[in-house]
C-alpha cells in the first residue's frame, strides 16, 4: 500500500462499515454489508451481498420512546446471511450507543435519512 510505504506505522482497516436497512424473510432489518459480489445461478447473473444482521430493536426502548430510539446489537459473524441487493431499502447510520442496554454493551442506535434534514434546512434559508 502507498500509505504503508509513506508511514509504516499506518494501521489499515479492511473492514468498512456499510449499514443498510433490508427486507429479509418478510421483515425489515438493519444489517452491515461485509462485501458485494456477483454470482451466476441457473444462467442468470445476480448481484448479492454478504451481510451481518443486527439484533431486533430493543422493544422496551422502542415502546418508551414512541419508536424514536431504535437500539440494536451488532452480532458480527453470528448473523451472516447472503441477500439479493434488490432487498436493500436504504442506507442508514448505526451509531454506537454509549450506555449499557440490558446489561450489554455493543449497542447501536439507528439514524435514517442521513442529511435530508440538513438539505431541508438549507432550502428554507434560501427562501
């Protein structure tokens, strides 16, 4: 790598977080894309993705916050599945949640429609 030749102490993380919202097995889930690939099945090429599905949202916090605070736990290799890329509904942000939930760390909260509020704010300033 060019960066390693410039700075040998540079740490390179090959795992890039790409959180998404998907339709999988009849329900909406949050997942992290590990990688995309193309596979030919029955003579038809399909775009697929290997993803790690987050746990279902914490029901208690979801109910207490009127579905505003969506807290999920990252499951890593325990929840790997292959999906068709057509099942991807949107890109989201999974932000680390700084508090223990149910005595567990490693929780994340969901932010959907990233940046759209900023777009709307900028638009209103022009008027």
